[in-house]
């Protein structure tokens, strides 16, 4: 339905369309979902992520072989790596493992490492950002000191490139999957901390904060019950984008030899390491895991960008 509204020039009334009426009184979550479902990139990203998660969960049902099995090692030689066949529809790798099985179980490993490392970075970064942002919003000498101290620590971490910081941490912790997860998670902490702190300081002057202060609510309650819930949205969006980066960095650390020491392990980065010596002869050994990494990272990036635009008030139409 459209309503006639008189124009400022006294001309004929201008019709206000149904979109403007529907937006009135709609919650942020529902309005975001309405914009998100009208975005083609969001559907493409969600489809890619859905397939990725489905493959990771259903890995035992998609292949009859065990991951990292080298039972066909006798068929591989320095001059021959068997290609696709009826038994191995993507062929074997240089260690005699089924290539399709490696890719399927590699999706599970990449998803596990990416999600856990991002959660580590998100939780630790949120804790630091909430402490700094809350202290800065409250004000006072103590609050300013706490905010400045935490932010200087974050600045030091941001001064080191994230991949270099992850490599340094993984090198100290040793070669294992746990080292990769902790290293990538620690490298993400300063990003989440600075983003949440900035969002909380931007919200500190909002009307609802002034109203809470006028009602005499304690500052700690204002920070935890009002500031933090209304500031965490951009951090969640950043976590979606960081998942794409985490998957790439997992592969990068494995490629550098800082992952699990088992050479035939089902992990995409480790597959790239194994393929580099035979790339000229058998390029599929590197192309297949490389494509899997690129497509998966693209899915998380598309969904994260679409979610950020849907939450941005400046993009509302």
C-alpha cells in the first residue's frame, strides 16, 4: 500500500512505497536478513560454505578409504603417479594415497583448524576489546590507563604481520595441529580487540547510554548489558571474514612444514608440500588442493562481505 504525502513544493502528493512502511518497527536482525537474502553474493557464499561443511561432516560416507592410507604405494614410482581410474577417480598422490580421500578429509581438517583458531582469536580478542572499550567508555584516570595499556599491547601485536606472528608462535610451540590452531588464533586477537574497542567507544555517546546514566545504572552494568551487546555485531562479521584467512593460513603453515609431521596426512597445505616436487610431471597434485583452498576461502569471503553490507546502516534501501 502507498500513502499520499504532500510535497514540500506544494505540488501533487508523493506516494510513499511499501518498503518504507515495512522498515518501520522492524528489528535489526529481521531487517538484516531481508537485505541479506536479496544479495546474490550471500547465496553464493552460503552455498559454497554449505557444501564445504557437508563434505567435511560426511567424509566417511563419501569415500571407502581411510585418510592418509598408503596401501597403494607400490603402484607409485619416481617416474609414474597413477592418474584417475575406476577405483581412484582422482588418481593417487605421490605417497600412494587416494587423492579424493585426501581432499575430502582435508576439508574436515581445514574446517576444524579454521573454526577453532578463529574462536580462539574471537574470544581472546573480545575479552581484551571489551575490557579496553569498557574502560575507555567509563572514563576516569584508571579507565584511561587500562585502555591505553591494552591498546599499546595490541599495537605491538599489530606491528607484526599476522602470518609472520603465526609462524613465530608455531615455531616455538613445535610441529603439530595444536600449534597451528594456537598460532593462527593468537595472530587474530589484535584484530578483534581493536575492532570491538572502537565499536564500543563509538556507542558510548549514544542516546540509550545517556539514558542509562540518567537512570543511575552502574557503569559496569551499562558496559556489559548495553554497550557490549550493541557493539559486538561488527566483530561477528569480522569473524566470518577471518575464517577465510584462517583456512589460507592453515595451508600456509603446513606448507612451511609447521603442521603435523606426518607427510601423508589429509590436510590441503600438506598436500601442496607433497606436490611441489612433482608439479611439472603431475600438476593435478597441486591444482586440486589449491582449488579447494581458493573456493572455500571465496565462500567465507563472499558471505562475510554480504553480511557486513547488510548490517551497515548506510547500505539500507
